[in-house]
């Protein structure tokens, strides 16, 4: 039972401290963390919801991971080819940045493998379909270059009366050779990519690319792993769709009119704290662009004989996702999605709630930078849900009321998780460690323990050395949840002193 469970505090006002605590003072709660909502699978269209739930069951992972990744893969398929027009006031592209925090050993890679497989198949199909075009373009470019070189040689050796004509011909052929473009191999998904490489990929892939990874290395790259300084410009523009123009020495200029980067990431929880320390990440709005999820780990509670993913569900998912990716990859123009009047009314009501909660005393004030983008994120999610609900013709129809309502449901889910994530980023590290220790003591109903025994029971990833327990135990003792017992008298035999012994507050071991 959690120390924050209301049942532990029922009837407290009718009892004396001696009745309950046996002489203990009433403990001061740590920063309480309410239980975060689970990803609302019902907000997804049927075929996407079935795949999300099926993958979560087979892999025995929180449904949040497959759910967030479902949104990212639809965004990848959309590839910046759609925008959502809101009341003529502004437009939102339908690419998203999602990040799920999960501990090691949570089978993240298995979920990514199942959810991304159809995208990789579509990418392979695109490579095969465009192979003749790329071969022809490459041959034409070589021929144009050879012709230009021959013309230059002829002009260089021409007699005076032919020089003008041959020079004009050489210039014309050189211009044609310079203009010859060989399309790059189509690519939908990238993984470990630097800011410079990302810009090049966007330039090559007609302004769109997706970063889908079960690791958080991209944050190290943004923080300056290779350059030594944070480099987040293209990641900011790739989310907003702002024009990117790059001019560097020894490289051709790169111009991306409407870059669309999609990200679907899974990281270890401590990575979220680390990205909060990236210089400029908060001030420039990088942190505000992500939709966060922090599900409860199922490790230790997994079903070892789960129901396997249905072949029919997987096939339907692959067909719909593949159709979207192949259809929209062929587009050269962006289509605009509109809202029905009723859907617009739903979004407007949601905007009013957001606005009222952004006030100084509002619930969203602590995350004002993130919350200022919340309504735009909901519009993007609505576009993705609309696209996946009608993968054959969504761009010919307006977004419906029920779709916008489902998007606001997802907006509330991401808001709750964002509040928790940003609170953790700003929290004292001892707070998080104390939460971990207190939860362990409560779940095991531990009445007394030694520091050594506690260290053996705690995960090494969080407490590598016994001394790492000190800040947590000190904080718990300050709050009255544990108290150290006096050490036993020393003997004359010498040897290692006994491990410090603690007893816990009776609320941790309530009577049955």
C-alpha cells in the first residue's frame, strides 16, 4: 500500500496520536505524487487501439508506450503533408514529439519492433518503387556533366569566329548539368542522428523525417555530445515547421521550407531529469515541445504466459499504416484539414479551460511554457486521429466532434504526465530517492530494518553505493517516517560496527 493512499489516513481526526502512533509524531508527507492516468486507448481508432492493446499484452509493457508510439508512427506516415487549420487563426502540422520514461529491462525494443515494422516495410517499398527514377536521374546527370565538359573543351580550343557560339553552348550545358538532381533513397525513419545530419536528411527527404528510438541518445546529441555546445535549432524548427536555411563552407546551401520532424522515444527516467539541465532547453522551448509519459513499470508483475498479438490485428495495422505512408509519400503539396463547427466548439471550450488555468494561481502555471502549446498539441493529435480513422480519404473530410473529443482526452493525459515530469525536473534529488525508499518500505510493510539490509533490497541503478541512501534516510527522518535507533554498546572485541538500525512509523505497517 502506498504511503499516499487515502485509506491510511481515514478516521485520523477521531483518534489520539497515542492510539495510532505509539508515541510517534505525525509524519509530514513528502511531496505527494498522485497516481498518473493510463494512456486512454479508447481514444484511438479501432484498428490502432487494437494494435496498441495487443502489443502491450504480448510484450507485458504499459499500454502507454505502444499508445504514444502509435501517435508517432501515424505522424511519420503523414510526413508533414497535412496541417490542421483552426478557425483561420493558425495552422498546426501533424508531427509530434513523444517521449516515454521507462526503467531498463522494460522490453522497450520489443514494442518498437512491432509498432515500427510496417513503416520499415513501406520504406523498403518506396526504395524499390523509385529505383528506376533514381537510376534514370543518375544516368541523365552523368550524361549532362560529360556533355558540359566536352563543350567546355571545344570552347576552350575554338577559333575566334566560333568562340561565342561554343561558349554559349558550353554555358547552357553546364547550367543543365548543375541543375540535374539525383533523388536520394527514400527514408522514413532515422535513429542516431546529429543536428547537421538531420538537416541533410530533411533536405534530401523533401522536408520530412522521423526519429523513432527505444533509447534517449538524441538528447545527448542535442546537448552537444559531438559539438560540445547545445545544438537544438533544427529540432525546434522541425517541430514548428519553421523555414530552415543553412549555409556552410564547403557544402551546398540547404533550404527546407516546411521541415517536419516526428519523434517517438523511450528513455530511462533519469534521462528526463538530465534533459532539464540542457542549457537553453527550457528557455528556447525544446522541453515544451515534447508530450511526456511516465507509466508505472510492470516489471515484477508481468504475466509470463500472455495472449499473443492476433495475426488479423497485426495485418490490419500493417495494411492501414503502409497505405498511409505510401500514399502520402507521393504527395508534393500539403493538404489542409478543417474542423466541423461542432469539433471547433469542442476545441474552443478546451482552449478556454487552458487559458483560465494559465493564470498565476492556476493549475498549469508551474508548466506555463508547456501548457501554452497544449491546445496546439491537441489540434495535432486530432489531425492524427482523423487520419488514422479514415486512412483512405481523411484529407477530403473535416475533423469530426468525436475525434476532437478524443484528442482532448489525450491532451488531459499528457498534461497530467507533464506536470509530474516538470515537477521531478525541479525537485531535490533526495526527494525522488526518499519516495523510492518510502514506497519500498510501505509495500513490504517493514517495521524495522538495517541500512545494510535496505541497501541490498534497493535497485543498484538508483543506489549504486550504500552512502547513496543517506540523503533519502535523512529526509525521511526529518519528515518523521523513520527514526534511527541508538547503536548498541560497543564491545571490546573490535570488528566492524553494526549497520545503523531504523524503525518505521506505524502508518507504514497499519494493523490488518
